[in-house]
C-alpha cells in the first residue's frame, strides 16, 4: 500500500492533468503513477529534509534520491532518521545499513558509503569542515540486492567472509562534538560509480583522503562533494542525524 503522503502528493500535483486525457491514456498514466510513486515519495521526503537542514547545498549539490538508506546503530538500538537527535554515546560503534527497494539499484556498479561532518568544529565556525568520519567502498550491486532481498542489515567494515570485496577505506571515527559547539550535522552519503565496473574486481582506484579534516584538501568547506567528483562517484542517497556534546 502506498504511503498516505505519497497518495496526497499524486492527487494534488498529478491527477488534475491526468483526468483531461482520453480514457486509454488515463489508464496507462495511472498504472505508471502507481508503479513510480514510491520513488517520488522517497525523492520528495529525503530531498526536502536535506534542504531543510541545509545539507543541500552545504554538503551536496541538489540531487534526486534514488535509494532510501536506513542506518542503524545496533550497539545502542538507535536509528538514523533524517535529522533526529542522537547522543554521542549512542554512536560510539560503527552502524549497519539497509536498502529496502533493490529495484532502484544500478546494475554493475560499485557503491560507497561515507560519513561526514560539515560542522567541525562548530556550525558557526567550521574551521575543520568537512571532517571525514568513515568511508566504506567496493560494495557491489549484487551484495546490496542480496541483503535487500533477504531483508537483513548489512554490517560494514571488514567482511565476515571471503565473498565480499568491500573495503573500509577510512576507519570509523565516532562523532564526538566538542563542548559548547552546538549541534553538528552528521551526514551519511551513498555514492555509486558513474561507470559500470566488474564487481568481482571492485574499484581499487578510489583514493583515500590524506587526512580527515577538510577531507585532505586543506580548505574550509571542502569534503565529500569534491572527493566524489574526483573519484567519479555520483550521489544516490543520503541520511543524517544531529548530535551535540552535553556541555553547552
């Protein structure tokens, strides 16, 4: 069943044009809408929240999300939910993530998940931004499809068996916002390789930032956007949370 907000969106923005069409065209258009509307809902919901938080344009250029990325911290049973507040103590261990709609995945691509902080050391004075907190790459389309189909969570980092090529390019740095620096935005970005790649080989040519602050570029505000462009990666999904030190 479609989400209520998605149905309302279609009713208010699309159906008025559809009803003026001939009957055969109306039926065809409605079938297409019912098939595509979950993607429209993901796009509208995620993109709106990213804009509200100014992640678009601070971290990412405007884009249309293709995949909804659910991130979860199992050690504290805490989900990441498009801008919820999470205590630093609840994100001390690396999270897991899940893809719900495998039909949106691009074939023969390599995926990369990153975590970045555009508010280091504070949002009003981001002298170390962006701060690279995590990069996991060489995640194959087939691996994501398998996990999505089986409806289980993917543990990232070091593979538990030899079947995966995924690589923890930059180890997980737990978010630790300094005292009296307000809330920080911690942004997960899912990227796909622009070109088709043999998933059995992976994408070993992805470069590792030389250091975490500024993603190694040495300039305030530089980060995942520039790094992704240099490595020919495109943004397909994102999620984020806020966190702050208890001393304010």
